[in-house]
């Protein structure tokens, strides 16, 4: 049985169809990466898995439980096994960095204060944020907030982790650090994860399989090696990062003259 089972999931907002019959299965201990252009429904997909949105049709099951059919109490219990790293960090502004990371530990676990402190410090050290534990989120840069959000998501060592662009806005070295932590969690704790990213390098490093959402549909979900050579024109355009091709709904502006030409024009 898949740990996360997305079955014929469709979701629209008014006339705007965002997800259309999406099917995705994530097995225990597997790391799935989801790619897709901006606005293709990646965050909406995660919000359906968390039960923060309800499908129009189809369903999401986590460990065999259909999320939309759960009572509030049952949903709370399922969410306890999921760590979510939100796209916008979603830290509590009135709490310090330390308190933000400690929040879930204090709420869900019967840990002593010393154990909480040790785990918070361990998680903050992993993402290079230990020195900032007394600061408030307003005193942090965007990338620093993201790292704190990541530390908070992994603090509980949940069975399932959902990462919504955990590395966007981070420098390449910190991006690699986060990728390695995700891999370590998978290998050491057998954590099942879905990571949304725009960073192809980390996608290929951390994904056991890679999915691509395009115009509401999942057009591929396969091992990185197969994904790389998938001849689908949208996949190849996405991998090239090229403006020309079927990926964009509207055609791109014509290519500008090269710099050397424009210099000649001024001469
Ligand atoms: N609660 C909502 N109400 C109305 N429309 C929404 C809501 N949530 C998302 N949408 C719309 O659904 C579409 C997909 O949004 P989503 O946030 O999932 O995109 P995304 O793939 O995560 O993009 P990005 O890479 O920019 O984060 C967008 O057009 C967005 O405006
Ligand atoms: Mg998003």
C-alpha cells in the first residue's frame, strides 16, 4: 500500500481548473520530487494531502485513510505524522527562532525541556541557524526564515515530510545542505517525502522518482534517468529552461539582438 495515494484528484477554483485527474503514489521510504511551472497547482496538491483543501473529485489517502473523510480528531492524528515545510516559511512572528522550532515538539511530544532544547539545537545546527535562535522572524532574511521552517518541519522526525520549495532563495551551497538532509532523513529514518522544487540539480539528487505537473495534469512520474531522456517536448523544454516551446501558454517575446550586435549599432 502506498503511504501517500493521490487518486484522480481534481480541484478547481471557480472556472479555473487547477488539478485535473492527478494520480500519484508514494511508497514507504520513497522520495518523490514534483516539478512544474509557477501556478500549475503544486502547492494546491500538497494542501489537498494535508487536508487544508478538499478535492472536487477523486481523493487523497495517507496511510490508507482518505483525508477528506476524516473527522477533525482523525485529521489531527494524521497530521501529527506529517511534517510540512510551507512555501512561505509560515513562522510565528511573535516567537523566537528557538520557540518556533520547539513549538511542535512541545505540543506533540512528552519531552523534557532539556530534550526539547537538544533537538531544537540539533535541527538549527543542521541548517546553519543555531546562532539565530534568539531572533524573531522579522529579523531574518527570506532564506533564513526558510531554513528555520525546514528545521521546524524535521524536528519531530515525522514519518512523512512535505517540502514546498524548501530551497528557493537559498544560495547553491545551502541548497545542497538541505538536499543532503532530505537524503539523510530518507536513508536513516526511512522517511517518505514529497519535495516541490524548481531546482533541477537537487531534484535529480533527492528524487527516487520525478513528477511533472503541466496544465493541471501529471505528465510524467518516473525515475530520474528515465525522466531526463523522456522525449515529451514539455519535459525537454523544462529541462533546458528554454522560453521557446509548448510549455508557456502565451508565446514568448521575440529574442533580442545579441550584445555584440547592439554595440555595433551604437558604434
Ligand atoms: N485558495 C485559492 N483560491 C483560489 N485560487 C487559488 C487558491 N489556491 C491556489 N489558487 C490558484 O491555483 C493555481 C495554482 O496555485 P499553486 O499555488 O498550487 O501554484 P504552484 O504550482 O504552487 O506555483 P508556484 O511555483 O508559483 O508556487 C493558481 O492559479 C492560484 O492562483
Ligand atoms: Mg507553490
